[in-house]
């Protein structure tokens, strides 16, 4: 034990187990629980779990010392263009990717205490073949929305649950007259009932559609034409940190650009992250973005040397510089695809990417 006279103290009891530090219990005390002020502390159970989660969420952590090879560990097929990742709540992650057969694949955590098998959504639900990497988001616990580019360059959409399982395939391009896609889409949700989708149009403009607009999907909004953004050269990435807030990141000739809503009452100017903060250069497969609390964003990208690069906001009062994750941890492989990122709570980040051998890798903070 770290505490020799723990019977006279309050807080966690620590022990060294198998070379690591473990919380064994939380000392009972008449002191009020800082998470639930109307209750007292207990030695275990949910109050202890809440205590540990509060500490992890508010007092930092570190990037994992191992890089998990999910292809080797779970037999997942090699993603053709990287993966999409999202979380609907604490402890839950869902992954989607295009398999070697152009089918939409799905795996999730937890399933019986670990990662699930590989689900073939295309075979199970009659979806059309994919072209490129899908996008995924969640607006509440138990809800998943997946968007992808079909071989006809149409924007396709499926969701869970529809009834008790996955939905039919909705062709948003046909139904709502959206233009064809020139890139993989990006998606985010700022709250229950709200979806926002972004893509690169054939004119290299940043396009946007959202649900609901009235009772259904909106028209196609050309953000580049409306707000003077330059042409884009990569798929976009999007995240939201609270209702009414969206942030979009994309490549433009190797530079990382950023726009956000709202800025005043509409979309912002185009911010050049490379010129302002030294982020980049960016390969053409695009960045990834995640938000784990109001005011916090993390952006990841594949650098020109195939290293995993990282920038975050806020660092002090503005954006950080570039953190070279591959150089930081010698066990992290060089990338063979764009990364994907998601968060299930404060200070928690999960990042997924393909190594140069095509296998799916996972690191976490």
C-alpha cells in the first residue's frame, strides 16, 4: 500500500499489482461525495467507479505504450481506405470500413467483454458496394448513422436502429438531388435528432447537408461558394463539441484548413492551420477530428513521412503545435491510411489507422 495509516485517511487505497498501480477501494468516510453531494463515500461499487472516472477525466493520462494489431488479434479484414470510428456513450466504440470485397464491415466494443466479430452489413442487409472510406456518427445512446460513397459516386446512408436492426440503404443523392461526390464524406452530430454531412464536390468545393431541415434532409449547401473557401484536395473531417457547434477540417494542397459554425451567426472564415500553427503537411487522404468536451478538439493526420501527427485545441489559449505520435512512441507503426478518431468521454481518445502492411491498428489515450 502507498498509505500506511489509511484507516485515518480518506480517498483511494492503492496497491502495486503485476507491476502496475491499481485502486483496491475507496475509504468510507462521512465526507460528502464530490460527484453526488447528497451521498457519502463508500468502499466500493458505483461511487468508486465514479471517483476513478472523475480522476481520469480531469487529471490527465498518457498515450498507450502498445499499438494493438486488431487484424491479428480479432481476424478483421484489412480496411481498403482506413476506418470510420464513433462512440454513442461511455465505454462504447463502433468501427466501419470497406473490406477487400467492397462490402461495408462493422465491429464494436464491448461485445461480451471485448471486441466483436466482423459484421458484413452489405451481405446482411443488401447494401450496394462502397467506394472509399465510410463516415459514422451517433446522436444518442443506441443510435448509429453511417454515410458512404457508392460506386456511382452517390451519397448513401444507413442507420441503426431502424425498427430492431439496421435500416435499408437510403440514396441521398437521388432523393435530395445532391451532386456527385469526389471524396469520402464526413459526418458529425451535435445532439439528438441532428446530423451534418460534408464532402468534396466535383468542383472541389466543400459541400454540406444536414438533417433535419424542416422535416427531412436539407438542400446541398456550397460552403466554398458561399463563404469564399478555397478549393479542397482531400476528404473533410468533422466534429462537434456541443449543440450548435461544428468544426470542419480538410486539405488544400498539403495545408490543413479549418472552418467552424457558428462564427457570429454563420460559418467562419477559412483558417489555415499549416500557416498559423505549423500543422501539416497533409497527405491527400485527409485528417481526422474528435471532440471530448466543450472547447476541446483533437485533430490527427498522416504526415508526408507517414507519421501520425496530432494537434489540439485549446493548448493554453489557442491551438498547439504538431505532436509527432510516431516519433513519440517507437512501437507505433508508420501509417498506410488516414487515421480515424473518436472519444467516449473527457480525456479519452481512441485512434485507429492502417499500418503500411494494411493491418488495422489501435492506440488510445
